[in-house]
C-alpha cells in the first residue's frame, strides 16, 4: 500500500500559477501510471493529466498548453505545474497511483 500526500494548493487570481506536489511513501516506479485528477463542487471527478513510468504523458483537452505533469522517481514525487489558471480550474486536486490509490486532495481556487 502506498500513501500519497498532495500539497501546493491555494487561492490564486485568474492568469496566475500554482505548482502541486504529490509525495509518495514508496517507489513510484512500481506503478505504471501516476496521475492528477480534480473534482469541482457538484461535478464528478475528472482526469487532468497522467504520466507513465516510461514518461508518456497525456492531458485532458481543457488544460493542454497550460498544465505540465512531471515526476521525479528518485524523490518519489509527482508534480503538476499549472499556468494561466482560469476560474473553471477551481477544484480539489487529487494525486493517484494507477487510479486506485488516492491522496487526500488539495484545494485550488482561482478567482476572477
């Protein structure tokens, strides 16, 4: 079992940036895919970005060109750099290992 702890959320104005971090309790190379998901109030949780152990990356269309996912296997960390933030990016952001193990989430609020 792995524990995932997210950090880096907060309140930011539209157009601003935040960097989310996800710290894993053990080697993340044991997981084929690490990802970031988000859930806005009243909406279902949605996939934001994933990165495989080989470095293959995918994004939901709404964040392409603005968000960047990365991983540091040595530090057991996964990151989500979020630029040009929009109010519709407001949500709780979750880190996940193979969409089976989840962190507790970190709130991101983007004001207009």
